[in-house]
């Protein structure tokens, strides 16, 4: 099984289709290209034999050792070798790492030498992480956090990903699962051991517990939208009529010539995107076509795209030189009086929220500061959110739906037990594990059944 980049593993598929764990897999653990150091990682029960073949017995665990790597055709490199015996490794298996000099030739030689050995094969995409999941070293949510951390480009993205990597979603899911398990065990004990005098189920208490958990889940999913925006990046659209300085503003903020600037209207006919780190927040700044009616089909398409981008943006800067040019600005847009270097008689008009000049830099720091403040407020729910992905939200909403049916008074204990089972199964999808056999263990530990 191969997973598309950024796509979470399907648990059932991963367990059914995963390669035999006795295989030793190997792969570069660094970006391709010339560098000071390249790292090759191995994982599997035969990793010690691979290390021994290249440089002798594995070094002491978790201590770097300088070794000469020798292949069938002679010496390859001098490298630091690290050894992480199972289960104290990322994958839970024996893991070795070769820290090589970073030339492409050295890396190719080591990979070729490993590929010649029986029982070793190149790792598939994400296979080290998949083995970590299979061996219980990481749950799915934390592995998604690891992927986000690798992709993080701003400080806010780093903090969010690190929180997920540390197991925030897993801890919340575990707490919910334990609470559901407690309710489920109480209901099922009455069904399975109804002849025992000390086993009695209070469905009123179960419904109160279901209502409390449903409310917690509703609060938890509120930050999903903000978390997705933080992970994927916020959008600021620069919009307005033609020739008001939209492209000049983009170039001034990017500090390079991203967009063509000309006096003739209609120069920008498509959306030009530029990534921006705005106080640690990931932002895509979009220069859009000047909005006016046009008979030119290409310009008309550009205007349509400009309006669509403005509608989808988290923040719109509507540039205008005069109050009349503010007509058509979408609700909530920041009205920016542009080109104020040309309007010395009216430098800060009352019809605008802020006045700027892309040529002189007037107002640009204030414009960016206002945008940062606005986007920081939008990102705030993501800072403390444990449920940050659409997959997590869907699982949580499925569990909540079952709990709401219990709260609404679903009848027989059998139906209550089934809804609780479905809720636990849904929550288990967040971390990639549900174990219905735990129910019996909890029942026998809580009640003096003696059966």
C-alpha cells in the first residue's frame, strides 16, 4: 500500500497490507542534494547484520561511534554510526543510522551497498512511520503532527504541529474513550449479568454522562476551521478597481518584482500568489485583477477570479484612490487609501481605514500590523485545539451523534449500549485503534461478579 503525501494512513489497510516486519528497510533521512551531512536510516530485526557487514558490530545503544564503512568494492566513507535496539526506537524495531559526508556519490554508494544485501529493501513512502504505528510507538494523530512539523514554515505552524506530535489529540481521544468505556461497561453489565443483585444500571446517569461528553466534543471541534487555516495558510486578497496600486503594494511587501506594474489598466489578469510569514502566521498574499466591467473575455475571466479570491479570503485589502472607488468593496474589507504620495492634499482621507504609499512605504508597517492582529484573532482557537484535522472532526461528530441519540432518550439498554459502542469506535479512528475487548475487562474489574 502507498499513501499519497499528507494523506493519513487507513488503519485497517495498514494492518492488512503492511510488509513483513522482518524485512529490513532503509532510506535516506534527509533531503536530496549536496550537503554537509547525509543520513541513512535502517529499521528491522536484521539491521544489526547490515551494520556489521559495513563497519563491524553495532556500537553501544544511543552512542555515536566513528566508523569506516567498507563495501564489496572497498572503503566508502568515514561515518558516525548510531544504534537504537528494539523496542527503544522510533519504529519499535532495531534501528541504525549512518551519518555520512553529504556528497551524492557517498549516499549513492551506501544505498547501493545496502541494496545488494539479502533481506534489505528500500523503504516505501511513510513506512518508518507506519511501522511506528503498528508497533504502538505512535498513534495516527501524532504521526500526522509529525508530518505537519516537517512541513511547518512559520512559528505558529511549528507550535501547532508540535502540540499534535506530543499527543494532544490522542490524550483527548483516550480520555473520551475511557469515559465511554465506563458508561458502556455499566450498561452491558446489566445486560450480561442481569441475574446478579449488585449489577444495576442507572440509564439516567448514563444519559447525563453522554450529554456531558457530547458537549465536550462540540467544544473541541470549534477550533478545526482555524487549525486548518493555520496549517494551510491564511489568505489576504489585494482587490480594487484598475490602476489603484495593487501590484505595486504586492511588490513592496514582497520586496521584489512579483507582479508587472504598468499605467495601462487591466495589466493583471490572473491571481498572483506570494507566500508571507506575518509575525509567525503563514499567509498567502494575492494580487488580483482590477475589478471593472470588460468586454475582453480574458480580462473578464480575471475579474471573475479576483472576486472569487476575495470571497474566499480571510482578509481583503480594498485599494482606492478616491471615495468613489470604494464602491464594490466587499463587506468587512479593509479600505486602503492608496498612492498617497500623489495625493498630498488629502493624505489620510476619512473614508479609508488606513492610508498607504507603496512608493514611499507610508502606512505599510501599520497595514501589516493590522492584518497580523486580525489573523491572530482568527488563529486563536487553533492555539489550544486538540482536534485540528477534518478527519478528527468527522470522527468526533460521529461519536457525538451517537451520544446525542442517547441524551434524547433512545429506549432499550441494548440500543444505548450499541450507541456507546459506535461512539467509542468513532473516537478510536482518531488514533487508529479501537479495542472492544476492553469492555469485558472493565466489567470484571469493576463488579464482584465471580463468574
